[in-house]
C-alpha cells in the first residue's frame, strides 16, 4: 500500500513537471513574440512590461476574489475552467487579427487582461494544491522539477519566439499557444487533486462562507504572521526597482544599442538557464533552515546585476555586451531560483491547506502591488531621456541598484525581527 502511494506520488510529480514544461513553452513563445509585435508597431518601452503590469493590477483588484474562490471550490475545476477560458480567448483573438488590424493595441490589452485573470486563478490553485498532489517528502523535488521544466522551456522559448516571429505570421504563434494549453489541460484532468490529506493539513469547509468573509479571514491570518509581513514588505521594495528589467533592459538593448531581436532573446534565455541551474541544484541539496532571511539576499545580488548592466555600456561591441548581459541574467535567474523556491516550500509546509489559496495570493499581491508604479516610473525615465541615451540608460541602472540596496538594507536594519528565526505562528483553531 505504501509502495503504491509512493509510486503514485512520483507519477503525479512527473505529470506536473511535464505540464509546466509544455504550458510554459507555449506561453513564453507567445509572450515574447507579443512583446516584439507591440514594440515593432508602437515603439513604446512599455511593450515588454505590459503583461507584467497588467498581471500586478489584476492581482491587486481581484485579491478579494481569487484566493477565496480557489479555497472555496475544487482547485482542479478552477484550473480547468481558467485554462478553457484562455483557449477560447486566444481563438477569438486569432479570428480578430485575421479580420481586422484596427485598434490592435487596445484589443491586445484586453486579451492580456483576460489571460492574466485566468493565469492568476490557475497559478494560485496550482500553488495551493501542491501539498495535496504529492507526498510531503516530494514537495521540494516537485517545486524544483516544476521550476526546472518551466525554465527549460524558457531557455529556448525566447530564441524560438524571435525566430518564429521572423519567419511565420503571428497567427501561427497563437496557434502554438492554443495547442500547448490544450495539452496542459489534458494533463491537469489526469491529476488526482485529493491524493494527500495529512493530519496537519486538514480541509475546512469553506463553501458556507462568502468570498468576502474568506478574504477577511486570509487578511486576519497574515496579521498574526509578523515575519511574513516584514519579508513581503521588503520584497515589495525589491520589486519596485526590479521593474527596470521589464522596461529598461529591452529599451537599452533593442533601442539604444540596436540589438536584433535574436540577440535580445539570448539574454532572456539566459535568465531561464540560471533558474534551471538553481532549480536542479535544489533537487539535490538539503532544505535551508533560514528561508525568509535567505530570500532577502536578493537585495544584495540584484543591485550588483544592475550596476553590471550599466558597465556594459563601456564596450562598443554588441556581441561582447550580449555575452556580458547574458552572464548577468544567468546570475539573476540562479539567485531568484535558489532563494525563492525554498521560501515557497516553507509556506506550503507551514500554512494550513484550507487557507493556502488566500494566503499565497495575498502574499503575491503584497509583493507586486507596487510594481506597476515602478513600471510607470521607468517608462517615464526611459521614454524621456536627457542627453546621450547610452549614458542616461547606464545612469538609471546604476542609481536603481544603489537605491535598492540602501532602501532594503535600512528597512531590515531598523526592523525588530530576526529573520533567521522566522516562523509561521499557529492559530488557536489549528491546534
């Protein structure tokens, strides 16, 4: 019996990893080619950051709905419905672009909004159901393999997106995304979302409560978790400055330095390579005992990366710059993977399953709610350059790196909590 349970856990883990690989490959190719299409037609620096900005706004405005809905209903049903809406929306978008080219920017924004709302439901349901799909001892491996699968596709999808966009009509790329969504949907249907019910992860009956009541319960849970609130506030500050990678980097490389779309795609693929290396190493290493403290090490690593990007302007060779920036992006992906995944696993093991949907979504909202402001700030800075564009771009990257380090350092330094001893406190009704 135990052997059969272990085997089923392994099978579920493999299905989840393959689903991540196929789903990410399609959506990454589509997202990258969509950014190229918008920048080509509009020339706006926000083209590549549009999806990120919309996603953050969707998370913020739908926070009272997404988490409670995920906790109130079957997570499998939520994922299936969300993915079905994505497929239907992409089909309608394909029909529109073949019939008309008018208002393509507005229609694309509407599509992105629909996709991001669906993605929020899907990702929240997937994240909060991991503890029920595999055995607890397989959680770190599942997280590592999902990151590995997801970013293995990211390693090639940027280059593939650039090549396919140059060769095929944009409609073909939408077709690829639809196909991968259908395959992912099939894999989701084959998973058992009620496989594990452990003693410390009991399911509460949330159906009797309204979405607003469930949302408030999630807020109240976070109020008594000071370590989570401190960490998320610091991450919010980090994400404000990290917005420069969505706006400044494509503008710096594609417009200021006149990179080809293929050269730019190599730098984006490098991020995935770094994440792959980090995710793979996590499947082989022992779990960290200080996940919250480790997470905030990003505030020391990212500033160095920003300054490194600025220093690339000293070279006159785009090939040298491409190699240098790609190396920095590998470090970016590696550090994000090594520090974010253990924190996520720590949450999955310590937050009660019946409230995970709300908690994970609220934490995500806290982390990203200020990111749209950061994107708008950087759009303004990179669309209104003063003096030599190369010098201006480098200066913005340098100032952003220094500012991130100082702001987060001062915030943590004056805090009263020792993040190395971070814990999630149990509520009275959990005992």
